[in-house]
């Protein structure tokens, strides 16, 4: 065993366990791991290192020798669920900052959990302590874990008030404890069932919190609060006025341009069609016209647009987008671009004409544009259901109920069709889309995908494009300063992984320096790190009989994200593979090639924690 120090560590660890008959074979083979294969029961290996200890349902008791385990430097996940361990909470923080998942559920651990029990465990994502006999307060060190996404404390005896958990996207289950008091603000968007069985009040439970008796102290506090509120209202009004002034700035600048440069009677009421002879027609109107690029839309004047009530939809990397409701006309979206100043007018008009000719159900049509040297406005249709990003990552509501697998599949098929069309129609562009990301995939009434912000690379200032457009975050650009026809395929891959996992890559995309390394980590983590839990977004977990198809899409996503350009698929190949996907495995004649792994997932319903890297590796052939 001297050859493999992991063997010594594990055998020593085993000594602390009682009733470990299931581990009798430990030590019989010298090497614990063979690459990604584990020779010892209850372990998962990766590159010859033990990454996961999975001692589940083995009737074990005794103690967990964390000191010895801490010598396994690559341990990412520790699971002892479904055993008979009792006694105090094991001092897992000794396992260091690399542990990503801890499962102590369904044992008889008891007593208080020290407040600093999780201090410094900065990598941990899942803490599952459900169904034990823990008492006392929920340790506040849990609220300081930056990457925590899943915390399960249900069916214990925790008491006292709940601390607030500021982590974004964290799912918490604390049902059936003895907790009391108000539900803290960040937990108010949790599912009510995960808070039930306590003595809690406030949202999302329908139990109002009792009003406290107003003592002198509270009266003073109330007076202070009212004072502060009044002051902040005053400040907000001032800000609001200022921002109103700002938000109408584009109107003003447009109006000023027009007013300054044209006689009042000519004022801006001219609707101009962009034809091949546009420049001749418009020589007199050099500035500030609204140019329509298609004739299948109701037209309106620039004045109508300026008068329309406008709502800010958000501001991105290029400027802000507004929804404008034209009086007696359509609702349109106006996106303001200030980073298109380096492109010549002729070239700009030509490109807009080109975009105006595009017509496909999965593309957001450009309706009109406004041109001045300093700023450009692009007018498009309004998509009522908003963006894919808001559905994947926004708060759940009747309008945002979460997306199931068939809907996600339909969306990605639409994205693929839209991209395919762009590639066919704009063969001269290296980046037919260039800025593919979930906030630029809008949804129509039937949850079909509509691509937005496409084909803008030729008109956006180069430095700005290189700083902010998705295509320039690709490995080929960050490493070799080039983009190719396969670059959009990479963006498609990232989008697929985001769609399947429900995890947001934007924070990676936004980082400018080092974005490449971080995004590489993100992509790898989808398989390599997330094996400790479910790789697929839980909202799709109700899907039965479609997991094989989800895996196929995951594989497609990974092939699109391939770092090596030679090996990365081209768009046609990606589109073909996406088109072949079915909603259900039973509709897929090809599915037999996925063999038993698919069945394993189906029968377990993908709700278990079994999506291990080695399984993913096998299923995905990666
Ligand atoms: N035509 C549209 N219909 C409905 N919502 C839209 C439309 N265009 C944009 N949006 C939404 O408005 C918000 C702001 O969009 P905008 O395009 O300005 O920024 P972004 O997509 O977040 O970033 P970027 O500027 O990098 O594209 C986004 O949430 C976007 O999904």
C-alpha cells in the first residue's frame, strides 16, 4: 500500500467506523484508483485521486475521523447518508475549503451545531443534514458560504430564529423543526412547503407576524424610521426627476438635432423608406430621420415615437432599451447605441438594409432605425414574454412559472433554426450572430425563441465589441485574437449549458480580463464539479422519460464549447444534432445507443445525487 498514500489514509479512516463489513474488501487491491475508475467500494475517482466518498446505506456507526479524511486533498464530496451515525456534528471544516458537498442526512446525529461549524468552507455548494436530531440555533457560518446553492435542514430539532441567507439562488429547506419568529427577507421567495412545520410567520407563509406592543423604544424607532423614510423619499424624488430627465435624453437629443438643423415646418414628420436610392432621397435630410426597413409593419413617425409613453426595459452593454407604446399604433422596442460612431453612413445604411431583408420566425425583425453621427436607435418588435434569461433566472410568478424540458427543447430548437437562417442569409459575416446569450433570446407568446441583437459586429466600434460582445469572450479570441465561423457555435454551447443547468454564466461573461479562464472553469464545472449534485435544473426534474434526451443535449452543448477549434463542431453539425432531439426517449429510435445509463437516470428520476462525473463521462463519452 505504500505506493498509494490514499490507501493508507482510507484504511486508517475505516478504523474509526463500526460495522464496516461492507468495506471489508478495502485494501485488497493496492491502488485505490485507476484513472477515473475506483477499485474500492464507495469511492469515486478522478485522474487517480479520490474525489468522492460515498458511504451510503451501509449500516455504519461510530465516528467520522475528519482529521484523517482531511489528508485526502482532492475530496470534493462526502456522503454518509442513510447510516446509523450518532453523536455530535463532525468537525467538517477541517476538510478545508475544497469540499463541495456534504451529506449527513438520515442518521442520528444530535446536539448543537457550533456556530462556526462551516467557517471557511468557501467551495461548498450543498449541505444536506436533513433527518437527524440536531438541536439549537442554525449556525450563522452557513450564511457566509459564498457558493451555497442547496441547504437541507428539514426534520431536525433546530430552534430559535432563522438567520438571513444573503446568497443568491440558494434553495433552503428548514421544514419540520422548532424554528420561530419572522421569515428573514432573503428566504421569503422560498417554496412555502420548505418552511412549514415550524412556528414561523410572514411571507411566503400566510401567517402574519404579530405586531409588537409599542413601547417608548419602538415609538422612538418608528419616529426615526419615518424620518429616514421621508428623507429617502425626498432623495428618490430628486433622483427620479433627474433620471427622468436622463431617460428622455435620447428624445431630447433627437429632437434637438432635428430642431437645430431643420426648419420647423419640415419637422421630423417625414417617414423615409430605405431603398437602394436612399442616399439620394435623403441628402437634404442628413440628420435625425426614422428609416423604416420593412413594409410589413404599421408605420409611424419619429414624432409618434418621441411622444409615446416609454418604459425602460433595461440597460445592457451597448445602451438602454425602451418599450414605446405608439399612440394608436404598435408597441415597439427602441435600443439606443452610442458605440456605433466609427462606421460610415453608407456602410451603416447598407447593413441596416441587409438586416431589414431578413425574415424568419426565430429572428426579432428590425423595423426601423434612427441615424445621427453620435447615436443610433434600432427599432424592433416587442416580445411580450421577455427574455430567456428572465425566465431562467428571474423570480417565479404566474407569468414566469419556470420552464419545463419540452419548452426548453423547443426554445433551443428555435435558436438553432434562427442561427441556421442567419448563417445562410449572411454568408459574408464571420459572426452571423456575435452576441448570443440568454438575454438576447426573447420568447414569443408560445415560448418560441426569437433571437435579438444579432449581426451587429460590422457596425459596432471594434474596441467596444471586443470588450463586451459574447463572441469576443471565446477561447479563440482571448487566446489567439481571432474569431471564426465556429465562434457563434461556442456561444450556442454556453447557452445550451445555461439552459440545461439553470446556472447563470453572465458573471463570467462580464469579467473582461481573465474571462476566458473563468468561463473555462464554468464549462468544466458543469460536468466536473457538478457531479456532486444534479447537473440539470431542478425545474425539469418532473420530466420522466426525457433524461436521455437531456443528456444528449448536454453532450451537444459540450461539443459546441470544445476549446479546440479543429474539434469543435461547425454550426450545421450542431443544428442537425439539435434537430434530432426528441421530447421523450421513447420517441427516439436512436436512444438505444445510450443503453443502461439512460435507464438508471430514468428509474431514479434524476432527483438523486448520483450524477457523478464518471457516470457523466460514460454517458457522454467524454
Ligand atoms: N424586443 C424586446 N422585447 C422584449 N424585451 C426586450 C427586447 N429587447 C430587449 N429586451 C429586454 O430588455 C433588457 C435590456 O436589453 P438590452 O438588449 O438593452 O441589454 P442586454 O441584452 O441585457 O445586454 P446587451 O446590451 O449586451 O445585449 C433585457 O432584459 C432584454 O431581454
